[in-house]
C-alpha cells in the first residue's frame, strides 16, 4: 500500500494552472495558428465524412457506419482539448477550475476509450468481410452494427466515469501547476497528496480491457485476413482485398503507436516537451489524419463527394437558367 504524501496548505479551490509550451512568444503564436487550422480542418473533414455517409446510398454499409462513429469521436476529442489549448498558447499558460479539469479529463477518456473499441469493431468487420464474405450480410446486419456501436459508447462513458470519480476524491498538494497542455491522468496522479493505489489498480485493469484485449483482437483479425488474402489466386483479388482494409490498418497503427509511446513506453530520456508533442499527435493531429486517409484512399467516398459536387453545380445552373 502506497504511503500518503505529506500535505500542504494549498488546495484546489483556485483550480489548476496549465503551463503549455513555455517557449518564445512567436513559437506559441505559430502553434496557435497551426492548431487553429488543424482544429477547423478536423471538424470540417469529419463532418464531411458524416454527411457523405448519411446522404449517399452506396456508403450505407457497416464499414462506413462505423467510420461515422469514429468521426463523431474525433470531433468530440478535438473540441474537448483544442479550444482551451489555444487559450493556453495565446496566454503562455492558463488556469482551469477543478470541475472544468475533471470534465475535460472525462470526455478525453470517453473519446480515447471509444476509439480503442470502435477500431477493434472495425477490424472485426473487415475480418468477416474478407474471411467469411458469404455470411457477411447476415452477420453484420444493421441491428448488429448499432448494438456494437452503442456498446462501445456505453463502455467508453462508463470507464471514463470510473476514472473521473476516483480522481475527484483525491487530495491534491500545491503548487497546483500542471506542466502539460490539458488535464491528463499522469500529471493529475503525480499532484495527488493522498494514496493513488485505487487509481493505479484501475489503470492496470482498464488497460487490459481497453488496450490489451482490443489489440489482441486486431492482431488476430488481421493475421487471419492476411492468410486469407494470400490464398487468393488472382492478384487483382488480392489488391482489392488489401485496399479495403489498408486505410483502417494505417489509422490503427498511427493511433496505437502514438498512444503507447505516451503511456506505456519508458519515459527515461524523454523530455516534457517531447511528451507534449507526442500527445498532440493522437489528440489533435490523428483526428485530422483519419478523414484524410479514408477519403484519399477510398473510391466510394470520392465518388459520393463528386456526386454531391455535380448535384450542387446542376442545381446552381438550374437556378441561373430560371432567372
């Protein structure tokens, strides 16, 4: 059992102070402009994916339904993190109340936990489509897909709630300075005066449920997919099969490599600024990369986008003629 740290007179009544990047003013302004562009690009890109899947009949398939859920999660994550981060960069740091910090932490965990689960579901979908194509329509029904998505959201909200409640009952020592860009698990635990045994136990249990099991399922799914594809006689069939899962595999690789590099890989020799930059990759840049990867490498999405553009041009030309 971990001994309690000596407490000081400082409380969290005034909230926490997020340091952000303590560099030059020009560097912060550059990062502010960059993240602002990335944020709007992320929101617009993911909203475009959601709109295309909702309006185009050729995209009414399980894979694209799960893709819309991923886009919703990406919008939730960036909206939870980036606006306050922009404020911190513009002011070279900023305060955040205890309640706002817990709220940001909660929705951050919701989106991260959900993304781990939905990426696993998407790998299962690709496994059924390639390894068991004759039964795909009977297995991945609309009801089944909806149940899987709801389960991912419920688990994401539940796991985040457990963590947040445990963090909320901790006692914190001063100074209440978080050398990070947002309220994350590690800096909050490091600031705690009371025992963090319950939090650490939850971390091990939840990592097994949300990281170890999903990663294992993804590896098994893609192992079977690769074996099945290699058995195809036609090179064209192989290329088509690889193209249907390559985008998802790229997204999974980027997400888990950046996530594991922050929380599991040894921190020895890793500077705080490097940790912050890596955390930016999966909280800010990965949600932008996801729609780009799926749109650039997907013929159906390109076709749906072109159809909408053509319909818009046809409508505009019709309006001009009527005038």
